[in-house]
C-alpha cells in the first residue's frame, strides 16, 4: 500500500527469503534491480511494486518489502509465493466387473494420473446414481488433488492444484442400462462463446449414400451433404457453421446456452436410414467466484474445531475440520453439493490448506485458507521443528568456527615459534541470531514470516554483552576482531 510508505523514507527494498535483495527504491532515483534478476523484473516507481516474470519452482518462497524511514524500519507486505506446474492429464476407466440386477447396477471406476489413482463404486437404478461410502478425493504424490464425484448423472474424475485442472467424464447410462432413459449419446461440454467440432466415422458412411444430414434436437436440419455436391447450410446458421465435405464434420461457432441439445448425424442409403453419431452438447458459462469464510473456532489444549462456509452467488455449504499438532481432518468425510446453477461446490483439505472449489465442466474458481492461521496447535508443529533445528545449527556452527580459529592459532604458533612477537593478535568470535520478523531497535509488530534464515556478516556492536532489553538477531553471525599492531 503506497499510503503506508513514509513520505521521507531512506530506502525501500524487496527481498526474497529475507536475504536476497531484488529491488531497491531510493527517493527521486531510478530503482536498482539485482543483477541476478536483470530482464526478469519490472518495477513501478509510483507504486513501488515488483513484477517477476517467467517464474519457476525455484522462485517459490517469501517476498518481503521493507522500508527504512527517519524513525524505524518496518515490513510493509509479505507474500508466500508458491509456483506450481500444470497438473498431468487424468483418465477415468470403468473396471470390467459391472454387477447388474433387474433394477440396479454397481459400477466401479478408477481415476488415474501419472503417479496416483483412486477407485470408487457407484450404485445406479432407473432414477439416480449414488457413490458408496460417499465421495472420495486424495492428495497425489505431486501434492495435487484427485477427486471422483457425480454431476448430472455423469461420473467425473478431476485432477487439480491451485493453478490448473484436468478431468475425464463417463456417462453412467453407458454402463448401466437400468439408468439409461434413452439411447446413449456422447456428452460434450462447451464453454459459452467457444466452438464445437462434431465428427462422424467416415468408415461408417455408405459409399453410395443418398443424403447425410446433421440435425438439432431431431427436428432442425443444420447441414445436408449430397454425393459430389457442396453441402447445404440452414439459413438460420449461415456464418456460424463450418463443414468438411471429406469428413462430413460439423463445426458450430460461438455457442450460446440456447445451442445446448442433441446433435445427430443421420445417413440414408439404398437400403436403410441410420444414425452415424449423436452428441448431447451442454453449453455452460464460467462459474461465479467463490468465498471461503471461517465461522467459528473452538480451541482446547491439544486440538481445535474449525467451521467454515463456502459461498457462491446462489449456494453455500458449511464444513467442520478438527486439527491437532499432526494433522487436520474433515468431520463426516468429504462432501460436495450441486448448486442451483448445476455446478459443483466442494470443500476439501490439501497439504493443510482448506480449499473451497466451485466448478462445472468448463471452468472453476477457488478460495483457500491455511488451517494453521486459525489453529495454533497445528502451527506449533512447524515451530517446534524450527526450534529443534535452530539450536542444532547454531551449536554446529559455533563449534565449526571455534575449530577453525584453533587451527589458525596452532599454525601461527608453529610458524613463528622461534620468533619474538611484540604485539599479540587477539581473536574474538561472537555468535548472534537473527529472526526475519525482528529488526533490532525497530518495530515490526504484526508481521509473522514463515521461515528462519541464516546470514554471515560483520558484527558492529561491542564485544561484550548486548544492551539490556535489546533483541538479539537470530541467524548465525561471526566476527573476527584484530587489534592493530603497534
């Protein structure tokens, strides 16, 4: 926020992981960009912003902006940036064992990615399908979410992370005749304003056919193909339809919701008329934004209950999560609901993040909350881990420095053991620590960085004890002070 920048500041810096300076702003001067990021960073001297281009996984980390004024140094903003690649394609397959009776069937499907898979069983009758044991989702080895669920009698396998998603769809009626209300057709989902290409198998077209036509909802003739003639397009679709006389295909441009329906390719030969292809096209608009809010937090000494609500423009669902120092879990298992606009609203856990996802077959939006922000018991796990690592690293580093100093002293004594040295050189090793959210003598309250970092640099204070009440830095710090020779 530019309003938070002091009017007469000295320096304003963007840092990566607390130690690498990306950009330095000085009053009335052009910003200075680190040579490491030359060509990858864009700056704005009015807004003091930083735009990092072509981010890779190595760019994941904490980006901090600090400003130094006449009175103090403070942190203005801090971003925990995670760079993710797109998820891999997903495949939904139906296992060979489909168990059927006169009025229902059990259908087992497997959802697969490159490195993970989950299976789920659905029971279908002539009215509905339902998943046995509720809907299932799992976290893959690459940290994405793999989810199998039902939407409008379609079984959907969805593979997603926070930046991308892929899915595969199977119609239950293709495998459970009890559930099929009419002849099976191929489902196609298209985003509003996009195009759709409908094909036929050219091998199925009789060599000497009389007429081949594409129809909409069995009545409106869109295109008619004749042997050795140009196809005829309906006047209502002039300018919106493209054809291929060799493949007998139909491409419909700029689809709107009114274009949803069944598209059928029929061919009439010397002996019969038959259907070559049939598509049930559903045109959908992008889903509305979603908001995840925390309704209540109930804490005990070792766990907490967290109730959240996931809202869209026309629907909402609430879920409760229980978190302790090790894990978080959802009470009653994972659930999703179909909104009034026929989209899916789903709340689930992924790497200790609570994710609210709103999706249909053509688009998705989501909102994320970190469980540790509301359940301190769960956040303590990382703190305890850091508290163990910091003393070990500090102890190791102090021992290492002391060893190096001892070796240097030993070599000097051997080299000059027969010589008289008038002025003795004294060496002082002092260790201090530095935490990201503590700037000595400055106020940085309210900022909670996520990591502890270590630096090696000169110590500018006295060799003795620190001043009372002064906060010591928290990274490993070494200083060698030599007295001047007389």
